[in-house]
C-alpha cells in the first residue's frame, strides 16, 4: 500500500494490519515476524511458574524481560563490532587484547 496520499478514506477503509508484519492478522496468515509467538512463549512460561499471576502482571513482566533482552543484545552487538573493528584495523592479536580488556572492565557483556 502506497502511503503517498493518506486521506480519511484511506485511513478508515484500508486494512493496514494485513500488511503490518507485527499484527496478529499477519501472524495468522503466516507472514508475521514472531512477536505473537514470543508473547505466547513468555506468557506460557510465566503462567507455568506463577499460576496466580494476573494478565496485567504477566504483560508487565513480559515487557520488562523484552526490554532487558533487547538492551543486552544491543550491548553485545556493539561489543562484537568493537572487537571486529580492532581486528580489521590492527590485527587478530590486538582484537583479542581488546576483547579481553573489555571483558575485564565489563564482565556482564
């Protein structure tokens, strides 16, 4: 769908969910990006370990876990890129030294 001309009619008559990979409709059509599956797995695990948890609590914990994992992933990617840049510019030995010094200064990466 081209968004060159967005009017009230296109907003209210176009099925935007059909083309949005994040939507449940896309998931049901086999064109989703895994968000529904990620939510279902997290919800099931949370309910398994905390059977009395409310849906609100499960959603809060899901978003907390999701944000934590996203930030850890971004930090790890930055770390790998830093080591790769050191290897490309100065060689493998310098890259290994860079990796070791990074781990010593921040052991949680």
